[in-house]
C-alpha cells in the first residue's frame, strides 16, 4: 500500500512538471510572437521619418547652389541614412522569418538573367577595388527554374557583397552549376580574401556574429546578412555551405531545388546523406 501511494505521488509530480513545462513553452512562444510584432511595427515607424531624411539630404547633396562644404555634409547624412535603412530592413526580414511571416513569390526565373543582374550590380565595385570578376554558368542549365527571384537575388547580393568586402586582391567568382540527379542548382560564390578560421565557421551564420570582433570596426556591417541568407535559403528549400581557409579565401555555396515545389523531395534526400 505504501508503494502505491509513493507511486501515485511520483506520478502526480511528473504530471505537475509536464504542465509547468507546457506553460513555459506557451509563454515563450507568445513572447517570441510579441517580440516579432514589436520589431515589425518599429521597423515600419522608423522607416517613414528616415525616408524624408534620405530624400531631403539627397536634394541637398545634389544642389549645385549650395557651398561644397554643405553638400558634403548632406552626402554623409545620405549615406548614414542608407546604412540605417539597410539595418532596419535586415531586422524586419529577420523578425518576419522568425514569426513565420516571410511570404515567398514563386515564379519561373531565368537564371541567365539573375547572372546578368549580379554582373551589372557588382562590376563597378570590382572595378573600384581592382578585383577580377568571374561570373559564369554551366551549359546544361535549364532556361527557367521555379523559385523566388527577389529572395534568391537577396542571398546572392549578400554573399557577393561579403566576398568583395573581405577581399583586397585576386578574384571574386560566381559559378552556377546544376546537379541533374538531385534536381538542384548551386550558386558558388568564391573569393580570394581573408578567409574564416575553422572555429568561426558555424558562428558566422548566427545573428549579430562576426568572425572577428575587430572586423566590426575595420569592415563595418551588422552580422545579420548571413543569418538572413541561410534562413532564406532554407525557406527556398535549400541551404548554404561554407568552405574557407584563412588568408586563402572563402567559398559559400547556395544550393536550392530547380523547382521550389520539389522542396519536400530535396529535404528528404538531404536527410538520407
Ligand atoms: P556582416 O558582413 O554585416 O558583418 P554577415 O552576417 O554577412 O554580416 O557576415 C558575418 C561575418 O562573417 C562577417 O562579419 C565576417 O566576419 C564573416 N564573413 C562573411 N563573409 C565572409 C567572406 N567572404 N570572407 C571572410 N569573412 C566573411
């Protein structure tokens, strides 16, 4: 009899603890939701006044009647404002992803067009930094893939800006290849820059993390780009892999399904490996 009552007591305790854990999980979920909503609202409220700052500082920076000293001030206001706007956009993206509210727009996307877009965007930067640009695609590429073009380009822009940012000499390349067996397409962004030490490789995909504390001051940036990129890659049904060697260079490979609607198949295949 004593044993049964002990058992009952134990069961009672377990049950109470389970209820407690469940309540804590619900509270956590609720506060994550509040946080995301708060961030989304704040981003919106910050953006409106910032847009006036950007517009008016641009008008002043371009005004030839103003003293050069003042147009230079206006240009600084303009570029600082741009930096702030990118940060707000990144925070908004991250909170949308966290809240599960990042909606994709899946269409037929012309891969050659994506490559051309990236070329025209990064050619001036390459010329400016005197870096070679090697952008190419394999011959057996299908004309169209089904994915979200804006998000795909957002990831590539992020990987390419990083490649340019952390490279002072050599080549930045974007190679597009397909794996017809796995029905995936990969975008390999490779640089000959400072590289990332092995201990920091998984860290750089975490929000607000940078490989080197001092890089923050040296290179600027928020440490949000890669975490957003990886989350977006996952939303598109794929992932980003990193290979890197210090003082040799880095290689980020984004792999997504040729057809977004094959996402489930791709994920199942990934699990098997
Ligand atoms: P940010 O560039 O704004 O700091 P990211 O999330 O894009 O944020 O990158 C996080 C960190 O990863 C960078 O601060 C840098 O330390 C490292 N990193 C990213 N890309 C490269 C690269 N191509 N070469 C070397 N380090 C890189």
